[in-house]
C-alpha cells in the first residue's frame, strides 16, 4: 500500500457489448445463400455460357430422347406416338361443346389428373428406365443404400420401409397423430373405431368377429435388420398394446400371432420366419398361425369333415422388396429364394372357397402370398387353404392384396348393397390384416346394409358370353407407379359411356363398368394410359366368369359411389 491507495489488479479491456440486431442472427434462406454465393463467384471467360449451354442441353435431351423413342415405337391403335403429357387435355368433342366460361372451367384438368399424368411420364421415361436401375445397382452394391421404399438388412435381407416406419414411428393412437391424419391425409385413422363398428354390425346378425393383425417382418426377424435387436418379444408400434386392450375391453376377439411366433422361434431355433427379400412370412410360419387360429374356433357338427390332401412343391421366387429396388435384370446381388409349399386339394381338384361355408375370411396379401400365382410364390397353398384344412371344413373368403384397412370390407359392403347377401349363414368372420395398416391405413366407416337387387342399368354380357363393344372413357381409377408398391400386378376400373355393341342395334344409351389389367409384372399396360374422353374397343365378359383369377389382385375403384354399385364386367383390348 503506497500513499493509502489500494493496489490495482491489472485488467484486460473487453470489447464493448452491442445488442445484436435481428439481422445479425437471422437464418438465411436457401435462395439468399445461393444469391450470396453467386455474387461472390467469378467465372473465367466463356465458362458462364458453357455452363448455361450444358444445363439447357441436359434438360432438353430427356424429352428429345423420349420423343424420338415414341416416334420409333408408336401406339399401334393410332399409328402415332403416345405423347402422354397431352392426355390430361379434354377430348375434342368436349372442347367443341363449350358454350360458357363455366363449361371451360370444367374442362380444365384436375389435380389428380395432372398427378396421374406426371406419374405416367416418370414411369414411361426411357432415360429413367435405362439410368435408374444402373444407378441403383451402384448405390446398393457399392454404397449399401436402398431407396425410398427399401432398407437393406444383413445377410442380403431386405425390409419394406413402411414396415420399419410402423414400428419406429409415432404412436398411431396418439390424439395429435389422429388429428393430423384426419385433416392432412383426409382419412379415418382410428382402427379401434372401425373394428368395433364392424363387429357391432356383424353382431346384429348373430355373427362373431376375430381380428387378426399380422406382425411385420422387422418386428419378428429384427436381428436381420439390426444385430443388437432382442428377439425375446415382438417389436410393435408403441400404440399396439393400447390397441389390443381397447378392442378386448369393447368385447372384440383379437388373435395376435406375434407372441406365438417369437415363442416358436425361441423354442425350436428354427431361424427366420419371414422371407429374406419379401415382405411376407414363410410358408411354414403361415401354416403354424393357421393351425393355432383353428384351435380357437369351435368345431362344426353341421357337416362331415372335408377330406384334404397335401402336395409338396418347391418354389423359386423373387421377393417383392427386391423388385422394388428396380435393379437391372442382370444383377446378382439378390437371387431367387427356394421354399417348399404344401398345396391343398380336395380329391383331385385344387381347394376353392365355398360361399355356403359358415366362416368368412377377409384377408390381404398375407393370405394371398402362397395362394395367388401372380405373386410368384405358388398357388393353392395360402392361409385360407391351410386354415380350411386345419378346421376340416369349407371356408368362404374375400381377399385383396392391398388396403386391408378397408378393401375387403368395401367388397363385402358392395355385395350386400347389390342384394347379394354374402353374410347369409355365416357364424364367424376372421379379419386378417397387416399391422402396418394400423398406422397408415384408411379405417373408413363402411355400412353393411343388405339392399334389394336393382334392375341392371349398366351393360354386362350374359354368363359365358363374350361381346365386343366400343365406348367412351367417362372416368378411370388410379394406377400405382411400378416399383412403388409391393405388388407387381394391378387391375383398374373404367366407366364407359356411349357404348356400341358389335352386331346389335340398340337405341338406348348404354354404359358399363369394366375392370382391366393395368399393370403386369411391374409394367404398365395400355389400359393404364387411358384418359377420360378416349374411345376404346374392348372384348367384355362377365366379371363372375373371371373373378376367381383376378379378384385377389390389387385393384382400384371409380370414385363415384353410384357407379361402384353397378355389376362390373371384365375387359380386354381387341387386337
């Protein structure tokens, strides 16, 4: 201390603090970042124009290549290139009929039509068809990357992304999630509400319901997706236990095969229970579930037991998830799997559903996988066949590959509304559906009301008859883009008007609801290219004559409910 003064500690001067302005910490948009980057970019002489020329050449080359390809392979029926981009425009006859601004407004293509045209352009692009498989082969083989539909697992296993998203995603019964799907996706998202309503309608007719959600592949064979995954319990969405509890509290019987499969796997050390490159279960897994479900159903004393026979058959199949990768046909990353199925027959005839049976099975592709030959894993060996055999009694079934949340109920509802009582004599309905539908399906409320047979308004050939007709496409249902769904085949619906029947002179205006094959082996057919206003010539036959072959295939319907109730016909293009 000197002169009574306190010693001073050396200090370092600090920069003065300024309150940051809002502009200082504002996050720049991508457009602003790009603008700043361009302002600070310098180009050597000629580089700017070279980049512009390369950009224009790139975007112009794709439609040019497509144009040349369509000129080289024109549509046979017209002798002209298809130019599918113009398919959204109205027919010339409708343009000439315009008399007011209102008429013109109705001619403008709707959002759904533009979206359909966009999907068609994508799926039919020559450049895309050549480039994408080769790029995907590099991504999958070298970088171990899937695509927007496929996750790559271990040991050449593949997983369908919605199956994984179902397990790892948000609780499907969360109120916020339900509100979001209601207002944004515009669906009825609550499966409990729909299942209880369906049970109540069946109970009013003295029919019992068993709901059977099939566990997803990553929930049972989880170790093929992630090595640390524990298989002591099935993996499900967070809401699944609440879903089961609410159904059981409401008095709905639920048969959940997931615990059974995990227990069987642990007890026998049987290895994977699902197919390596497919979304579905193995045949022995399906047979195990059928046997255990049958044990819960009381035996029937109304009829003598059926005499079933089994025939073992080896199948080499290529999985639906592997097809969704859209790899070149020459690839060897994923090869066909070999399985053994057991075909079911009655005497010398393959098993067939019986409309007189007192049990009705509603099912999706898990019921179809070894029953529908188009899926590539054999036929006459599916869930319906083996459940019928385990019960030693006939079985009726309504099966559809997709949209298990509503598709089979919708088919049943339409049959009833047409006056065809598909529930007559039924005591039990088994509703099988993939568990992923709980999170992503449209659980719309559907009325099961028996109607009166109405006079036929739409033309349908007589049983066993084939008729050539020409008509105008009034409306057409949607078609999925190849490779975006697990099913390689699809059937669409077409509403035809101004119908002319070959060899007949009819004065009244005729219409027809026609089902057509729209996708075969992941390739769109000519039917998928139809648009409202097109004039087409088809060979029609009753839908009932071919329903055994095509009923199970993934199908879309016309939006008009009145048209949906009409009796359909099956059509094929006249060559």
